[in-house]
């Protein structure tokens, strides 16, 4: 049994993004990659904190990193791109501006931890080839647009290339999922604007959905709970806003991989989807799975 | 130590890299602290250990040796000689109660004007923390018992 | 009438006294030539006898040993007053010598080192009416010329018989040498080293040894064998006795007149002939030199630029 | 010291340098301070010491006050040491009885607090006064200059420099890495702003090089080693085998026809892969020399050894083709060298948001230079990779220039070549052309007029840095196009402009191998990586290594006229040295005091130039003062202090150290 990755869920994965956590845990179990959730973790410090009081935000992040250090982890998994960015940024700033480190004791030690995004873990620690070998279910669904969002790749292009990331495409490709060339893969999903300046946020998500459809995608795969939520939750409003009637499933890459590797449907959180439920039905329903099992 | 302590640094700069970097800092109007005074030599390899000891003995709080980056020496390998002497000398200085930070060897190329600022300002800060090399009164006392 | 001469020892081991006797029968010529008025180690004269003499009535005082107590200082000053010429005799008087290494610590440090918690005698004590005052032990050791003006220097720990007899030659008949002269050749001893031709032109030492660590080849350059031999930096005239004994030169004859800080110059030179351009490798090479000060300033710390260890 | 040099009478001169020094250093106080220093008989301050009245002042005082030492506190010795030494000489004093104090670059310009700057200046002057007392009269040595010249790089800079020298009767070795000379210019169709044909002005010069009796042309070759010093460089050149003998080949090119590979399959580097070539090829029709090259990577004979070698047959009894040819090593001696190694264009893949390498219709400017070139892959037709004619073209300026993330500098030529390309594209295709620029930079003869001309030709100019080139569309009008997203900073909003073709105006950067070349010739690079000139204004083609000169873009981005001018200047500098016949060397060499040398041989291994040798019969070391470059490493290493260095004597340096610390 390899020693586990430290796992920092962050608020989203316990709330709006619970499907992400479910599928992530299921997938990592299928791949025998143990995760150990951080004990007594707190808010990562993203968004609101970061723009109101940076130092408090750093302190919050630093505490989580310090906890990970205390728990003896060398690596900390942050599935939410916002958490991932704040943790990484905190380390970077502690490095560059000793003043910050002075401000908060935790920062001194937090550099020892390697903050990682699950996508990058799957890609570098396993890689498409080894994942292909574990393939159980053959893809019967349609084409998928891989959408990475902005925070995972910028400014720290460590999880993937900063302007045209490809690792999700390659991983999904490895399990037979056809992906489309999607130019907006790192464009803004609307972020927290959907909460503050709703119309603008909506506009941004709509662009993403339309372009995906134009490129022939019937679903979008994401790596971040905020992106997923923005794209998933407001499609009905768009229906009202414009003539178009998008009803596109917005999936987590972990759900697709989990399904392909034979994960138990119930454990992959499909039922939590808001949009594109029909498509999801078609692509992932139980009977279809049994049929395949029978075919094999 | 008094707050108004202004460290004195004697800086041996090689003619082709570090001295030019200092000139570049000038033409670029980069501002740095006035505590370092430059003695120009053709190559860091010319810096005799005696020079460094003399400087410390005559009241320098720090000594800075500036040469070309490894592999870039205008005289091919003078800077390596400087490096070797420096490594052994700092051990001797340690025995004599002189902290490592007081003797600094830096590779600064002709293009690195701002590096001159960074190094000198850093060194001044460090020396202010360390305080004067010679705690004049009692030390004088020691050395003048026979006078 | 014969010139009056005085011998005196300050902080020294007595070897320099021996050195005079090392002249063997030659010492008789000396004795014949001079009238010895003071020589604590050999003859029973008292300090008061010197005090009684007229100033300048002694032709030459030969003082060996470094100055490290108030009494040695007094005696040095007394002899200076009474003598026309003062000769700093031997490494300790000339450079501070082995006792000079005490400048790595202080008087208190030394007493603690030597007596531990046995306690040290107080400076004053009396016994059936007699009072005795111990001289003050200075915190630093000084070469003789830091205490009094010196006319001539005779190097060596101890000076070799040849050097000593040459000295008497030089001082007992006219013309006298240049004031301030060191009475020995002014070039480095490599020149006289029996092994000089075995020194390679390309020397790149990849480690240093201590004497006990290596069986030395009898007829190869000792520096080339990885021992920090200071012959190249040290004044000639010793007759290469250490080399003959297959030991490296440790520099007792001190610097030539072309350098200012003996240890610094010697270090600078030896550090130049090693292997390695990266810090880590260089440091490995120097690991073999465990005590740089003891290696390069064994006889000359008090007369070096830094003179003594900095006070914490 | 006076016993050594007679009574020392020092004159100290403090320069105001206008306000450059006087503003931050109290020059009056400094002069008064200096007057009281030991051996100083006279101390003055003056507005500009380097001016001729300033120098006259020194000359006059030397006579009137019997000065025998001079200290000038002004700028860097690298700037005016020579000036003042000459003044001493004219004044009848040995020029080396002089020391210069740098209170401008290293005091007034770098400090703000006047009191502190003045204190520092005083210390430095005090040091100089103590030092100069020890100075000795010295004579400069002379080194004969070998008349031959090495020119590295066969672009327009190297070509022009080589021809200038050759026409002046000097022999030139021109070494070019590629199989042909011509460099980047050979790839261009027209040149701005005159739009005259690049080939028409370049190719005659190229063939002139080939035929010139005074030029030895070595293409496909590299300099691998440089030894020696100004006037006497020994250079090793590696000549890669091109497998076709330059002397035997008549340039008929029948071998190309004969090659068993009937159609060309190998991407053609000269056309940046826009066309294909055969394993045996000639870079371009006007290549010089007109001699094919065999590419061992792709030639069947090299790969399998089973080729019919029809090329050899075709060559017949000329026997020019020898597939077993091996690399040759040439050793030459030259007195001077001109580096004209040029530049490389910025790799557009480093800016992925502009889609180069992702969208086929995104081109680099250099590719388009080939497209518009009559002898290029499309014979001058500007067509897209799928053969379509572009209706709208967007030219993105400053790709890899003026950018924190790539290169900070302006590449100087992009604005103008973008205008040129805009004109040519419009002329050839009638397409609508957009320029996206940060600032239009047209500072050159006829440049601004050319810009006006383009405006009148109705080429569009949008001021704003392009955010991205993408294929995502808003509406049908953008279908199948590349969309350029940019903030139009004049209109004040973000625009989306759909185009068929995108041209990236990539900037100029130092060649990847610049660091190796720099070390080879022992010169410096500026921070951005271009070779460093000796002085930005006063010695723009010199380097800090005597006898090595710079020409063209290896020193900094520049256009063809500037490059040619600089090449001419470099040639002239070389000629000046050669025709003088000798160069005066600095006397700061080392010498052994033989009676003090103990023959320990420590110094021998110190010298990388083998200037120190051991004379067995007297058992002493000796310095060859011609070979000695004056670093002083052996001086520091000499254990018995028997080696000394002129101008950097121990006495002088110790005096300087005590001086700077005198009021510590």
C-alpha cells in the first residue's frame, strides 16, 4: 500500500461540488491511489479573502499547509482549482517576500509541501498508458470538450501548459473518449461574477457552451467545481436569456474516468447533475452498462 | 552597538567584469549605499590574501571581492584561484573570530549593474547586524598593554 | 676592553639559550671576545646589577622570547636603556613565536585552560615578612619590537649554529649591518632545499595530509606529497634541518622582506596550487588543513596584520 | 618612498563634470581636503577636466610647479584614463605617474546623500594620493599586428566587412556556418523603405566575395578555438564536409537532377519548411558558393549504403562528389577578428496564444518574406497553405519584443518590415491588411514617409497589443476564419477581427550559441545576451578584448543600412590597427625579481598563457612580457613575494587600502 496523498477537499467538494469528491474518491480507489483527508482543515482563503485581505488569506492557506506538514505529508492534493491556486500562490509568495513569512509562522514551513492537482497527479504519477490498461467500459457517448478553466494553469503552469493545456484531453482520449479541439479551454467561466454581476457571468458561460456545441461537443468535462457549477447551474436561465436552449451535461473528468474504469455508477455522483440529464442517462445508465458487461 | 554605525567595506573589483558592472550601475543611475570603496585590480586572481587581512586590520568591517562568473574570467581562470584562496581564508578568519559574512566573494558580470546594488546593500545590512569588526576600546587595550 | 653583552629570555622555551651553546667549542671564541654581564640561565647576575650600570654601557643585548608579562616588559625596557644594540634573538622575539598562538585566547582563557578550577595564585602574597608580587599576565603576546625598539633580528626556532656564529661575526666587527636587518639570507628556503628539483611545475594537490597521516618519500618535494610545507614562503638560512629530518617546513624563520603578512602570503600561495573549481571539491581538498592559523601562523601570529583573535 | 622616486610632488585635480559630479559631491570641499594630503603641492577643481583647457591646466602645472605625480578625480578610468595619461606625456611627464579616481560612475551617480558621497570621494582621493607616490615610470610595449583578418559570419555584415578589408588589400578569412553566405538578407524579397530588390543588391556582393583574390571563403565551417592576443590570434576552423568538392564542382547542378530521390521530400530550411528539397541540394539558386551539399541525415547512401549513387555518375569525370569526405581542420593566424554572427528570430511557439503551430494560417514574418519572394516556394504568390488567396490579413507587431514575459527590448526592424510586408501583401493579393501595433516606430531616413504611404494605401492600423488569435466564433461572419482579439486603445473597446491569414512580426534575439562564441573570443554579453560593445557611444564596434570587433545584429537588433555602416566601421577599426603595424600594450605586466625568486615553480602553473617559464640553469622563473596579459594571479601566488606587477605593485595596492580606510 503506497503511503497516501494528503487530500484537501475545500468547501466546494463538500457542497456544490460533492459529485467531484464522490467521483474523485471512487476513481482514486479504483487506481489504488490512497487519499488521506486533512484533519481539521479550514477555508483555503480563495476569492473573497484574497481580494479583501491578502495576508489573512495567506494565513488561512498556510495553516492548511502546516497541517499537512504536521500530518507528515509531502504532497497535498487540491482538486478545486481555486484552492490549488491559493495554496500554491501562498508558497510562492512566502518564498519571494520574506515579510509575509515573518507575518505568519506557518509560512516558514509550508514550502516543504508539494501542492498538486489531481489531473496532474493522474497524468504524471500514472499516465495515459497505465490508465488505458485499466479500461473496463467502452465509451458509447458523444464527443466531449475538455475545459480546464484559468486557475489551474495560470500563473503556475505546473499542472499543465499555461495557454493550451492538453492533459485532460489525453487522459480521456486514453479511455476512448473523443474530444474536440476547444479553443476556449482556459477562458473565464464567469467565476464569482455569476454571483455578483450576474448578467456578465452568464454571458461568459454562454460563450463557453455555444463554442463547445459549435465544435461538435455534446458535453463538457471540467477540473474545477466552480467552473462546473457555473456551466451546469445556469443553463436554464440562458434558455430564457437567448433563443438557444443549451442542455449540455457538465461533467467532472473524474466522473468520466471513474465510469470508464468500471466505477460503481451510484458512487460517481451522476445523479447530482443539473443540466443534460437525458444525455447522462443515455451515456451512463445502468442497463447500458450491463449490456456491455454481457457483450464482454 | 550604536545605531549610527556605518560599516566600511573595501571592495576589490576585477577590471573586466565587476568594475564594469559598477560603472554600468553608475551610467544606469542605480542608487546604492556608499559604504563600499573600490580598489580596482585587473583580475580577482590578483587579490592577495594579505590585502584582505590588511583591510580588516586597518578598520574595514567587511571585504568584498568581485570577479567574473566561473568560465567567464577575462584571464580564463583567475577567478578560480580567487575562489580557492577565499575558501581557505574564511576558515582562517573564523578561527580569528571574524564571521563568514564579513568576507564575501561575488561573481558579477559587466552586464549586472543592478547586482552591484543588491550585493553591496545586502552586505551593508548584514554588517550593521554584525556590528563593528573591532570593538575599539577593549581590543585596543589588549594590543597596547606594552605601549 | 671587551664589549659587554647581555643575554635575556622572555616568554620562550629555553631553546634559544641552547642555540648559543650549540656553537659547541665555538662558544669559547665568543666568550673570549666578549664580557658577559647578564645571563640568568647561565650566570648569577641580578636585575639590580643591570639597573646599577650606566645607560648604554652594554654593547649588545640578546633577548629571546616573546613579551607576555609585565616583568618581561620591564626587563626589556631596562635592557634597552642600558644597551647600544638590542637583538631580537629567535622566532619568539622576532615574530611572537609559538607562545604567540596564545593570541587565539586571553590571559583568563589560558589560566582557565591550564589550572581549570584549581584556582590561580593571587597576584600578591606575603610570607614571613616578605612580599611577593606576581607579574601581570598580558591578554596578548607581543613580538619584542612591539615593546621596545629593536636593532637586529635573528630568526629561527631556534636559530641554527651557522646563523648564530654569523651573527656574532656580523655584530662584533665593523661595519655593522643595516639597522633593522634580519641576520639571514633574504630569499626563501626552497632555494636551499635539497629536494628543490623534485618540485613539479604543474602542482595540483587534491588533498592535504598531516605529518602523522603519511609516510613521506625521503627525496621528493614534501609539498608535492600533500603536506603544507612552507619552504617557498620562509626565509632561508636554517640549513633545511626539518627537510633533512623528512619533516615539512613550518616557517620558523619567518617571512622574507618581500611580504608583509607571512601567514596570509603562505596561505595565498598554497591555496593556489590545489585541484578543483567548485566550492564543494575545494573544501574537500582543504579538509586536510585542520588548523589554518596553527599551520600558517605557527610562529608569527602576534606580528601578523590581525595580531590576535578578535574579542567576542 | 621619496628615496625611491625623489621628492614626490603630487597635483590633484577634481572634476565637476558639469553638474554630473558637482551636484552630488562637494567638489570644493574635496579639492580643499586633497590639498592637505601628504606630498600634495597643488589641488584644483575644474568644470571639465577632460576638455582641452582641463588638460592644458595639468600640462601647465607640471611645468610651473614641477609636479611629478598627477591624480585626477573624475569619471571611470575606462573612459578617460588614456586621455589624461596623454596629457601627462605632453606635459613631459611619464604617463604612468598618474592615477584616476572614479567619483562619477562609482560615487556621484550612485549615491544621493551629498555628505556621504563626498566622504567616499575623499577616501578614494586619499587612496589615490598615497598610491600614486609609489608609481614608477613605465614604457608601453609594442606588439606587431598580423595583417590578416578573420570575419565570422557571412551575412550582409560579414560580407560588407570582408569586402571592405579585401578591397583595402588585406587578406580576409570569411567563415560561415551555413552552406552559403547571404544570411537573413538572402531570404528577403524587398527591403524597406525603398522597396528595392534585396537579391539585386546582395547577390553581386556575394559573388564578389567568392571571386575576390583577397578573400578565403569557408562556408559550412565553424571557429572552434581562438588563442593568442591582439595582433597575433591563432584560430582553429572546423570545415564540415559538404561531400561536394568546392574546387572540382562546376556548379552545373546535374547531380540534383540525377539524385535517385525523384521528388524532393526533405523540408527545406532555407524556406523554413514551406517547400521541400532533395538529400543533395543547393540552399537557393543564387547561393554562394554555387556548390551543392549532401545531407547525410537523409541521403540513402549514408543511411543504407545501398544507393546507386547516380549523383556521382552524373558528375562524371569531374569527380567533384566524394561521399567519403571528412571534416577538415584549418589553422590560421590573424591579427584581428570581426564578429558578424547575426541574430535569430524569436520562436513564435513561445507565445501559444497567437496560435503559431496550431492554426496553419498563422505565419511568422520570415515565412511570409519567403512567400512574397519571387524565388521563394510559391514564386512570390501569397497563398494560404490550402492554396486559397487571403482576403484579409492581420499583422501582429511586437511578438517577442517589448514584453515582460519574453523579451523587453524593441527589435527595431519589426514595425518597418511589417509595413513592407503589408504593402507587398496588398500589392500581390489586394487583401485587406490590418496592423496591430503598440507604437509605430519609424525613426529612419524615409521611414515615416513610408508609413504615410501605407496609410494612403488604406492599410488599417489598430493600436493595441493583440490578446489572442483564436478560432472560436461569435457569429456566422467569423466562421472558418481566425479571429484576432485586441483592445483597440484608440477606439477604447475590445475588438474581434476575423482574418484569413495572421502574420506574427517576431522580434530579433541573440543566437542560441552566442554564449559559446562569446567565450571563444573572450568578450562579454549584455544582459539580454547580445555582444557587449566597449562603449555604447564612443566605441560601439569595439569589444573589451583588443582586436575583436562587432558588426551587425550580434551586437543589437538593427536594419540593413545600420548593419552595413557598422560593418564598415568595424573594418575601418581593423584597418587602423593593421596599418599602424603595431599596437601599444598596457605595461601592467608581471616580472620576477630574480635575486628574490627561490625557484619554487608555484607561478608556472598559475599562468593560462604560459607566459611564466622556469629557467633551469639559473633555477629561477621568468615572465615573457609579450605573452603576459597582466592579470597578476602569479603575483598573488608567489609565496616569497618575488613577482611584481607594474601598476599593481603590492606597495601601491597596500597604500590604496590604507588610503580608503585612513579615516576609518
